């Protein structure tokens, strides 16, 4: 059974399980699609990873982008 895709939005800030070689662990989502574009918050390096790999490696959402729906209390 397949899971639906994880809702990601532009400008989401996520923490991945593995640290970047520069020492940073926070990444900003800069591209969406079958591949996800991420920019390292520390060194500004940009990488393009398959969506399945990004969804598996996300440990935490640090901040949601401006297009993310607001949760109602």
C-alpha cells in the first residue's frame, strides 16, 4: 500500500537526519515536484534529491512556508 506524498511547501525549513558536511542540519525547500530542491541554511549550497528520499530523511519541520495551511485550534 502506498502512502500519499508528505505535504511540503515552498520555504518550509526542515531538519534532516544527516548533517551537511558544512555542519548545518537545517534546509529550506526551494523546489517542489518529483525531486525536491533544498538549500542549506548554513552554507547556501543547493541540492536536488528525490522526493521519497527527502520524505524518509526529514526529522523535524522547523518552520512552515507562507503557503502552508494554518492549523486551527
